[in-house]
């Protein structure tokens, strides 16, 4: 017989904590389970993380949030993808767009045509850009945006998009949502964790003023230190710095010098990369770098040179170790967000991993027996998802041909995980990819970085061999023209945002 959980305790009120509170308040609305969030004003939140992947639309829809209201209250703009500058080689730029390549109604896999075309051009000493055949990349380049509509050209299809937003305001928005649905909040610093003497199950948290918060299921959203999953349960940490050498970040906010772009920009530097995320009211900037190659003061200097229009905030220095907990769910404690692990924000995946862990938790929601098979299933699926994202990020570094610093020489020469080398080898030989549909980054994303960073396969689809060169040339030109034409009919992104979801005023501090 089932023994339902009556009390859930979420430790931490950052993005992870309030996403968990909102999602569980919605999913467990009629279960009778109480939900309590414990957070400490003294400790605060990490306060960075402002770009998403398209999946956030589904999470907001699951909660029933109104999109315009969400965008207004979080100073959000639309994100069509990420522009990578100087990654493959100095002077090279490309877009990892969320929208597919070619024409939506095309009957062949468009990239197979592109491969053949690119190889033909290469033999003439010419290079072509994959971006020229992508609706999102072309719209981004022209700073245009249009929401998906039934009326969009059936040939070019719709733009796929994510958001840039202020994550602290998002947490505030979700807090209001959760509190309206009965979630209780306890402010205070946890100083002790009580565990069952034999099983080690967590029973209660003690706050600095002596208050005791008891529960049956604990969600650890306490940030990097993982107060419950590591501090109490000693789950262990699997480190990945041999593939992802960056271990520091400096984040700073600046004013808008131009109307917000509909994409994030990541510009590679001598020992890492700098992000630029345009919101309605300001720009988020940060430098992710390797402390073995660059000291903190020099990194801050480089970042300040890069930031346009002056800093609005004191630069914030953050240390991290790339990797994940060995058991993200251990006994009656599940870790979420930074407490579960950390991957550098190159592809803006932190918030997505919180969201997908939450949806997985809801589908495998335990009772008080905490069935080990259920927990193992959760851990296996979550590990697989995180490793897929990790591999995709590693590929960005591996695929460089930069030789101008020790950092990039090391990245280009490093041994990558077996899973990554299999993908790269197959692509190099045949132009084929072996991603799975359930992966966050599927074929389109891998192609964007492979072509964007200068990889061209040796072979192309044998089924395309009989196509005459002139037909291929005509088809490629027609695709580009159709996409370009569709983009020219779209409104300017900044204008669209101000009409659709302009924030009423700058947020209160
Ligand atoms: C440099 C950087 C850039 C990032 N960029 C992105 C991005 O662009 N996109 C993206 O999706 N993700 C990004 N992320 C990840 C994203 O910021 C995090 O996933 C997200 O903010 C979740 O943080 P959190 O809630 O887990 O932790 P935190 O924000 O650190 O919150 C921890 C909470 O725990 C509480 N707490 C801790 N200890 C105690 C205690 N003893 N007692 C009581 N309360 C306690 C704190 O008060 C706080 O409320 C980035 C991360 C970093 C470091």
C-alpha cells in the first residue's frame, strides 16, 4: 500500500528552490502534502544565470504562467540562439540557432545537401556559411523577431526561441506563484541537520534561532555547497575538469548601449570566454576562465574592457568545480540546481536541467518507502542527460583550431570522452550524426557547432551523388532567398518586445 509523503522541505530560495516549490505546488495540489521553503537572507543567492533554452516555454506552460506577464515581470527579451565569436578560429563567428536548417517543408535532410555544396565550394577554395540557411541565424543577424504564427510561410516555418531574463526576478515571480498555492516560507540559516541514527535519512533542519523544520522528503537547493546532499549525506562528487578546464567566473551588469539583440553572444578569449546577455533594462556580462591560465585580477580587467557602457554593479567573482554529485537523489534527499552539480553556462543549460529534473521527479514521485528502484531510475536518467550536455559543451572546446594561447592549444589537443570522439569521428568520415531524439542537443545543434567551428566531413550522402552541380547550386540559392525574404517581413526585435511585453518599470532592488 502507498504511504503518501505529508511534508516536503526545500532548502534554498534561489532559482532552483522556487522552481521546485512552484512545480510541486502545482503537481501535488490535491495530495494534501505540505511544502516549506527554507532560505537565508544572510546567505543570499548566486544571482547570475539569465539565459535559457526553448524548454522554459514548456515549464512556464506547465505552471500555467502567462508568457507576456512572465516577460514583463522578468525584464525578458527573446533569444533565437547563441552567437559564438572566435571559437573555431580568430575572426570566425557563427550562430547556434534554436531553429532548424533549410526550409521547413524540405523533403531531404537539408544538411546533407549543404555538405555536398560546401565540399564543392571548398574544392574551389571558397567557404560558405551554414548560418545563411537558417531562419533563426538570419533573423538574429538582422535583429528581427516574430512569434510563431499559423500564418507564417509554410515553406520557411516559424522561429524557435528561448528567453533572456533576470533570474532573480523569475525566482520572485515563482515565489508569489508558490505562496498563492499554499507554500510556506521560513527565513533563517540552517545550522544543523538531524538524521536517523541507522538509515541516515534526514529528519529535520535546525535554524540558527533554534527553530526546527521537520519533513519526510528534502530537496537540496542550497547552492554549490550542497548542504544536505554532500554536507549531511556525503553523496560524493564526480569531477570533469580534465575536459572542461574553466573553474572561475566573474559576472557584472552593465547598461544597454543599443536596443537588445535577440541572441546571447559568447566571445572566446585567451583563456575562456565572455558572455553578453541583453535584457530589457540592462546587459548581463561575465567571463568564464581557467585559473591555471589567467589570474582573477587580469580576468576582471579583460572583462571590464569588454563591457560597453560601464558596469552597473560590482563585479562578482565565483569559483566552481565542473561535475555532478555521484548520487543526485540519495535516500530521502534530492539535489537540484547548483547543489546537484555544475556545467559552465556556455549553452545556458543550468535552469533547463533544474526544470527537467523536476518534471522527472514528478513522474517518479516517491512515497515514504523511497523505493530504491525508483531512485536509481531517476539517477540513471538524470546522469545520462547531464552527460549529454557535458559532451556537447566539451565539443565546443575540442573543435577549435586556435593556436594562439596555451589554453586553446590544450583544448584542441585534449582527449575527449569516448562518446564525443565517436560522434566526431563518424561526422568527419561521413557527415552523419548519431544523436538521440530525447537529447537536449540533437542533430541541428551539433551541426551548428561542427560547421560553425570549421569542420567539414570528408564524404557526403551517396544518394545525392547523381544530383547535377547546377541543380544543387540553384536549390541552395532558392533556400537562402526564401529565408531571407521571410526575415525581411519580420518586425525589429526591440520594437516587438516593447509592443508585446515591455516591463513597466525597472525592478525594485
Ligand atoms: C557564472 C554562472 C552563470 C550562469 N549562467 C546561467 C545561464 O545563463 N543560464 C542558466 O540556465 N543557468 C545559468 N547558471 C546556473 C544558474 O545560475 C543556477 O542553476 C540557478 O541560479 C540556480 O541556483 P540555485 O538556486 O541552485 O543556487 P543559489 O542561487 O546559490 O541559491 C541557494 C539558496 O540556498 C540558500 N541557502 C544556502 N545555505 C543555506 C543555509 N545554511 N540556510 C538556509 N538557506 C541556505 C540561499 O540563501 C539561497 O536561497 C549560471 C551559473 C553561474 C555560476
